[in-house]
């Protein structure tokens, strides 16, 4: 597998992380290096690990996961997006998701943005491709895209009024719908 192909694949996989980071940044104000690090590290880590897990599972698991991986991503992102919209409407930052860079929300978001990487790993196992180097590139690119999404979302969110928090939730739901429709109709 050529390096160009790996990079193109990595960018395609990282676009979900980038979009989710922008969406979250419209709702939350990142005020510490730790928040930037946690989200980008975990999104990158999951983008690194999921193809390895998928590759290891191989053909046996491929047919079982293909039927519902898009539904899992859709449901996770929609649930989190609806929760963000509801919180913005209630204007209550202490309820529900107070910091998506911690705890269960971080794990759920990391899983939701990396489910497609699991499928890529499954696909690569069919071609007898070594998985470690591509997975490393996937993780690094996803981490960098997440950082840039957080930065640009923060800049945009700071320059516009607070109602953009709802847009962040809608973006997450939109990404879930895109994943679902992409797998159902393509």
C-alpha cells in the first residue's frame, strides 16, 4: 500500500473527527491545554487502535459488523448532538455534558468517530496488508485534524453569539446521518 493512498485514507477517516471537534467547539469553550490534548489524543488513539482491532478480527467479524456499524455511529452522535442542543436550550451547563473531553462522553465520541476506521481495518485484512504503519498515520492525522477543528471551532464560537451551540449539536447529528446514509445507500 503506497504512502499516498494511506494519507488519502487517513484524511478521509479524520474528517469526522475534524467535524465533531468543530461542532463541540461551537458549544464548549476550550480554556485549557488539557482539553485540547485529551480530545485530540483520544480521537487519534481510537483512530489508531480501531483499524488494528478490525484487522485482527479479519473476515470472521466483517460480515457481522458491516450490518450495523453505521447505525451505532448514527445513534451515538445523534444522542450526543440532541443532548447538546437540549442543554443549550435550557442554558444549563452543569447538567449532562459539562466537559466532553472527560469520562464517558470522551469514550463515546472517540468510538463514534472511529467506527469507520474499524471497517477500514477489516477491509485491509482482506488484502494481507500490514496494519501498524497505516494505523499510526490514521491516528496522527486524526489527532491533528481534531486539534485544528477545536481551534477553528473555538475561534468561530468566540466571534459569534452563544446560539451557535445548537449548531454544534446539529453538526454532530448531521455527521451521524451522513455515516448512516453513506453506508445504507452507497
